[in-house]
C-alpha cells in the first residue's frame, strides 16, 4: 500500500451526509481532504462560511478554509472522489467523473444496481471490488457504491448466520431515524406523536440490494443470491439509528444458542489490514432483554458496528432478532470511507 496520503474530494459537501464525510476525514491517517464541492451558488466561497454545520463541535479547521468548487471533473483536484450527492444529480455527475478517469466511491443510489458496479459492505463482499477493473477498461475510471443505510445494518446482522447456516427467506420491518431523510428532513407536524409508514423507494432498495451483496461474482457481474426478502419501512422520531425487526429462515436449522454462538464467534475478514475505520467486531450481540436501543447502542465501536439483540424463536420463519445500525456513520459516510480504505489497502485506487 502507498504510504502517502491520498488526496480526496467530497461532492455534496454541505449536505448532512457530506458533513459526515468532512467530519470523518478530518485528521484521517490515509486520506487528505483536498476539495469540497457543492452547488454553483456557493462556488469560490470558503466551506466554513457557507455550510450550516449540523454535527457536534465545529467545522474541522482543514475543511473550513477550503474554497468550494463546482462538482465537475475539471474543477476537482483529487485522486479519489466521495459522493454525497442526491440521486437526481448523482447519475450524471458521477458518470462524468468516471469518464474523466476518476475513482468515485458513492453513497448515492444511482449506480447501485448497475450490473458492472460493485455494491459493497466491506466485511461481507470485499471480493466484489474486482469488478472495477472492467469498468476502468471500458470507461477510464470507476464507480463503487455504498448500500442503503438499512441494507448495511441488515446485511451485517445476517452475515454470521448466512455463513454458518445459509439464508432462504427474510422479513424485515424498519424504524428509521429522522437523519436518514437529510436536512431539514421530515416536517415536525408529520412525525411528532406519529409514525410514518412510507419512505418512498426505501422498501424496494432493502428488498433488492442484499441479493446483490450476498451474490457470487461471476466474471464481471454478480449472480444474485436467491434469498427472498420482504421489507416494510417506517420513519420514527429518533435522531440517529435505524432499528430493524428481522425474521429469518435459514437453510440449516439452528438452536438459539447455536445462532448466538455464530454471531459472537464471527470475526471480520478485514482483520490484519489495519483499516482506520474498521471496527474490531462489526457485529455485536447484546443479550440484555431490551437491547439494542438507538440512544444506548448506535455509537458502538464509533458507530461502525451493528448491534443484534432480542434473539428469539420465530414461529413462522424459525429465528427472529432486532438489529441496530447508526445510519449516517456505518450506514452512510463511515461505510463509504471504509470501502475506500479497503481499496487503498489492496492497491485498487
């Protein structure tokens, strides 16, 4: 691995997820934030003057003085581009960066299901990064995508069970935090004293993405895993942390203790790479009766671990549990940066 820091840019840097990128890149040992891009209205102004900072603390010093640039390849002087763009803008903008020979690691949904684009949870399907060589041969650059925030939590929670017992059917109901809607997000009069049983597009993502992530790489494309998945997604009045109620039918039957041992015994395949953002234990099992809870468990391992609890028999599918993922850390900017760290460690940048 190249020991020098890689110069990186953040597209959509002033938005809620863009700010998470900026926060996590501050003082990063492998990456140097060299450029921040936003809308044309802000071009040329200092990031610290423009951004309405939504996170604890102040704007990182190294980012505050950077002049905002246009989200165009010619304006961005960086070797690696992180995208926090909204889906409407992402497809055209990220496509232009790829065509210009840049490597884009994107949190946007625009390219997730494209057949030649890897959709990566680093501890689950790191081998899918091999797909980028084909992109570079055809396009000059490459796009790698980060899954939906709930998908990441679901796949991390299921991975120990999938490896030990296989997967057949999964039913998941989510209770998703307000920060997942961006800023300013959901109107208070809609969500206070209420639950919103529709998050447009979310259920489709959660039903489709795990099959690609758990799929098998065949040549330059992924053969989808045959798991059948049903999802219902709800928005709730929690600031951060998506909670998932999951029932699963596995290929091999397992007792509760066997399932618990599979989760507690699971170890990250990234061990030994010393990736700065990688948690030592990407999946945690909490055996307390009423855990996990967002306010108590979302920050586990700097917000980069999924927590599983309430492991119980399911009379319909066999096993059920509750999982929690921090949606803007592990579910968004944190997982995206971890993908890039894995790429750097494997000399794929």
